[in-house]
C-alpha cells in the first residue's frame, strides 16, 4: 500500500459509509473537491473489513492527489457516539458494526484524527456548508430506505443527550401501520422509499417496485401511485411543521433517494402547509437538497474541520472547537 508523504500539501477527506457502498471526497482548504472515489461496502464482513475498505479508499485518493490527510470525517449509518466515534447501534445489514470503534480504527490506519457523525447529521452539514441552503436553525430529513433526521440550532449541530436529536422518522401519528422499529404510525411508514413500495403494493396488488418505478407510474397517471406520493408528501410536511412549531425553525432541507420524486411530493407538501402552517406565522420553507450523493461526504469533512482546530475549508469556518457556529 502506498505511503502518504507528510511533506505534501494537506487536505481533508470526507467518507460516506453506507450498507452497500463507501464513497469519499478529498477536499482542499478552500472547499474544492480534489478527488472522489467509491467502493463496495463489505458490510457483511464486519467492522474491520469496513474500516480497511474506507481507509484504503481515502489513502489512495490522497496519494494520487499528492496530498497529506490532515483530518478525516466520516458519515456513518447507524447510531453514532460522536464523542468517541463508536457505532452504538446499527441495522442487521451490518455485521459486527454495533460497538465498533470506527474513529480509533481509521485513525490508526490513516495516521490522522477522525471525526465520526451519523450520516444524516453529515448530510445536513454538507448541505449547509456547500449547498444552496443556509440558516442557523434548520431541520434536515433524509428519505431513503428509512427516514432519518438532523437539526442545527443556533448554528450548531444538535446531538442531544442521547445522540438522537432530530430523528423525525420515528415520530408517531401519521398512520396505523407498524414501523420497521416495531412501533405504530411513524413517519417512516409513509415517507421512506421502502414504505412507498409497500403502500403502493397494498393499493395496487403490484409488488417488487422501487420508489423510482412508482414515481414513473405516477407521472404516467397511475392513481394509486399518485396517492402514495401524496400521502408521503403530506406526512413529511406535517412532521416538518411540528418540528417548526417546537423549535421555531423556518427551513427544512430534504434529501435521500426519494427526492428524485420531488415533483410528486411537492403538491401535497404545499397543500399541507396551507392548512397546518407553524403558529408563529413565519413561512416554513421545505426544500430539496442540492448536493445529491456528495452531501454526506462533504458534511463529514465539515464535521472533521469543526472538531479539529486549525483546519479551515469551505464556505464556513468550522475550525473552532465543538460549540462554534456554522
């Protein structure tokens, strides 16, 4: 394996670790993307195999770009202890992931400090640092296999005392359907890509379609498909409005794979906000993310800059210790 020359210019790498792929971006001190790469994620082979694959990808990007890694940021699926970089809990997709000390393992492999965040937290940081969205009080929601959430308040990413701040996907009251977590009626039962497929199958009897397939049917006039996206859009809007009422936020940024069907979600979102807008009277903006698949890795790099002093890249200075504003 090639060695990094520590006399070369420095860069930060952001890594997006998911269940099927590991993606990475090498970013310079001005926020410019120097290199990118992606490899398959060996999620069934255990935490060490995942760390090996992520480290190999990051090292290759740095060496090929002639850069030294000054810091590493990771957006990882699962519940993350951001202070220790340990994965606290994960889905059955990942073998030997819960309890894995990801930050320490990557730091040893890459000889650089490592910051690990939940992938949705990283997504929101990426959108705020590099995308079209801005603001000191913002909700982030990712609609993918499940529904994840994150929140920035007073310019600071809020983790909460148990690391679950912003987890809007498992708030109740949107249906009478059992959620993947075992409870009833969560937002995820209507708004995730998986649930869109299940809800369409219940209405139409047609199984095995992805959310993208169903979106194509909706655009072609399939009434069942249109209804499924309308239900997802309304539930999403109500969830965002509830968060806005509690936290006094005025912006929600929506990412994840389901956003490809924004044109189908938007009518129901706008309709719901007419009847269920925040009591403050301030207009709640619910907007699609703009950085696509880069958001998590960009936000992971931002999280590393936030955690480790003396590192500055991108549009916002995140070089101060924890508690600095975006």
